[in-house]
C-alpha cells in the first residue's frame, strides 16, 4: 500500500506508513502563478492500493485532498482510500434553518466521487456515514484515548453534555472508574446553562472528555464548574483539537493536563491514532 500524505497530516501519515510497513509517497505541492493549487504524486502508484491521508478542516485542505485523490486514480491506483483523521464540515449534518445546505453530505459526495472507500476518525455525527453509497467507516479511538489516561490517576470522567456521555461511559468502563455528564441547557442563541451532576467532586482528579474542542467555550465552562466544586486536579481531553482562535491558550493555564489526539496536528496532540488508522486500513476493524 502507498500512503499519500496531505499537508494537514504529514506526521500522522508517516506514522501510519511506518506502522503498516507501507510506502510513504513523495508529494510535490506548489501554486500556479494565478494562485491555484498544484499537486503531484512523485511515487509510482500504478496497480497499488493508495490511501490518501488528509483533513477537511479548511477549504484549502479540501481542495488538496480532492486533488490528491484524483491524482492517485489518474496514476493507476487499483483502489483509492480517502482517510480523514478529522472530517471537517461534519457539524452541519442537517438543515437547521431553511436555505442551508447539508454540508456533511456535500463533503461525503465529493469524496466518494474520487475514492472507493472513506475512513475517518470519530465523525461528529454518524448520520453522515449514511450519506455515502460506498464503504464509509468512522473509527472509534476510545480504547486508545482511555489507555493514554490509565496511569494518570483519574478518579472520575465527566462529559460536558449528555450527547458525549456514551463515549465518556465507555472510557470509564475501560479504566474502571465512574462517569457522569453535565446537564447542558440552551436558554437562547447566546446563553447556555450548565449544571454539574449531584456528585462530590471535592479532592477528586477529574477528566473532562469531549469529541471536539473548537472555541473551547464548553470546556472552559465545565472546568470553572469543577473548580467551584472543589476538584483538585482537572484534565481535559478530546479526539479533535480544533482550538479555534487559539483557544488552547485559554484552556491550558486552567487545567493540569490538556491532551487531544493527533487527528489535527498541534502542540497538545499527545495521543496518536496512527495504530487505529493502520488497523482499519489493514482491514482489522
Ligand atoms: C458538541 O456537540 C460537541 O460535542 C462539543 O462540545 C462542541 O462542539 C465544542 O465546541 P466549543 O469548543 O466551541 O464549545
């Protein structure tokens, strides 16, 4: 298998290639004089399975990923797999107001035009997987995330809302500790109320887990609540650390540990999902 890295995922792609004993392709990327993107896969791919690893976090990432998928096909790959550690545009998976698009459907349809299979890591909404008419899987990295925290002395796992409780509960089961969730109520477009469960947090080491940290607003509120209720050690984790507007700078000083996965490369990407992606590509899951 050939692993083709997009700019968003160079380090992760190199780890996946190493783990699988696959070839990491060399890619040339530059701009045409008019500013349009140019990519070229320099490694021979004819007759081979090719996995292109890249995110759709920004609009530029999307163009690069689609160009690399097509380049793989044009180069004669026997099978083209689109691997998205972070599937961006998955949060608009339904129409909230008339006139809106279903962005996650748009992304899925675009990707399946240029690939034979789509693999991503913990998509925000599973509904998106149903938009595909060819194989599309979202890998769970719950075990990998849990193992990272095994020796970190965590007493309690807390989800910042009931939507993330199932994930928190599975992590807690692996670590044999309890899990709870914060009761989060949207009052209006600007106001969200959050209430801790009736649990004694004083003197406890609490891990807050979410699927995504974007503006950090949710996590920051949860951390403040825990501090007000006597938690002595607070760790924060998510699969995807978007950290919009450098929100990690606001979260970091408030917590003892901030650890996200390397689906989006950053200084807090302490948990690698390379093994999970490798196993999925090898067909183990
Ligand atoms: C909500 O459904 C998600 O699980 C996250 O809690 C949310 O997307 C985090 O966003 P932010 O960091 O902007 O509060």
